């Protein structure tokens, strides 16, 4: 291993690069929902394989991955909409499946609010009819709370049928309905997709307020708009091709990790330093540079002060970890 110079010009032996951050600090909190060893085949070309996902009390879990990676499929199994081929899916301590009994469903699903990525209501239903369905399905449904959220989101109070709503308005309506029955777990499947920036900010603020009202609540938030997760998430879970790729505290990504954009000469300097075992670094080669994922950007900057390192983002971490190569 090569020697480095300290601030006084003396040679020192570098410490090994620290490993990537440990799993979430919420690991010991009670779980609102959990998929454990989940396996499910969807046709000949795609399957969920050994998926482990947990939503602890008091946390917002961001669920990220490319289109078709398995986010919505995992959520459907977790909620018991689709049956798992193997493994267990638990919500509020109950194992849900399409054949779960009415009593089990009422106990567990009554404590879950869901915003799907597509409108789940028949297009011919009126707003009054949809609200009536929720009032009958959820004994704790609070009509006044629904109206407050509806007004905050700017939804019209006169909607003749569901087909009159835009996609964004459909997401907003589902959120207002979900929050009105006071769930402990909120599942958002691409809930901010199709919203303008002002509507997105309002929706996220409503979710924050809802969380602040009770520390035992939690959110599972699947989104392609990772800037929303940068603001809201405590834990980030990445899925790729039906398998969980990583589970990390969000602050470990943005607070500790970094992205170094290296010229060919700088990359050669890093690889020749003797600080890293061959294949232990992950980078993404571009036309004129290489994006390198750095586990501890402060320490990296001490070792290579002439190389610029930027704080990592969820987007950058996801991109490099899934599309990069071992260096």
C-alpha cells in the first residue's frame, strides 16, 4: 500500500476506506408493514426474488427503481392484492392475501391509506358516490377532514364523474380519501406523478403534517421523482429487476457519500493509490470522465485534495450503483 503525506509532510499509512453505511437506524422500531423473502412470478419474463422490505413506525421509506423494476408489484403483494408464491407479507401484524378473511382484512387494511399510480374508481362514479363508499368501508372516515384536505389541494367540490378528473386530480382525490380515515400506514405509489410543482409541494406538506400528528405513523413512498424523497424520506430502498439492491438511511447517502467526476488521469491516480482493493469501487464511465461513488466523501477529499467531490443524491446513487461497474 502506498504511503501518504500528512499536513507536516511526514509519510503515513492510510486507513482503509470505510464500508458503505449500515442499514437503517429504524431497524429496531416496530413494523407497520414487512415483506420478508417475498417471491412472486409475473409471467415468463419477470419475477420478484427474495424481496425484503420493512416500514417501521415513525419513518418514511422511499422505494426507488427504474420502470418495471418491481415497485408496484411489491406493493400489490404487500397489501394482499396479489398472492406471493413464497415468503411473507405482513401489515399491522396480519398476513394479507387475496384469500385472507374479512376480519383480517378489516383489521389490517382499515389502518392503511393507499394512493395508487392509476385511478382505481369506475369512471362513471360521482364524487358523492366515492365518498359514500369510503364512509361505509371505513367506520372512522372523517368527512370534515376529507373536505379540509380536498380544499387544501384545490380539488373542485362539484365533480360530476371520475372521468372528469385529470390524472393529477385523481392522485389528489385518493390522498384526501386516504387521510380522512386516519390510517397508521400511508402507501403512496407514484402519488406525485402528474402534479405541477405547487400541487406536489402542497401534497408533501400535507403528508408531513399528517406524520407530525402521530409518531407511530409511517409512509411507504414509491416515486420516480427522487427530489421528493430527498425532502421526505428517512430510509431509501432500491429495487432492480425484482431484487432489492440496497437499503440505506437517506442521510447516509446525502450526508456521507459523494460523487467524484474523474478524468482518466485522476481515475488512474485513485486506482494506483493502493487505498482500494481491486473491484471495490463502483464507477460509471462516460464519454470524457468517470463518475465514482465515494463511501465517505470527507475522507476521500483528505486523501485526494485536488479531486472535486460533490454530495451524493438518491438519483446519482441509484444510477451509479445500478448501471456502474466495479473498478
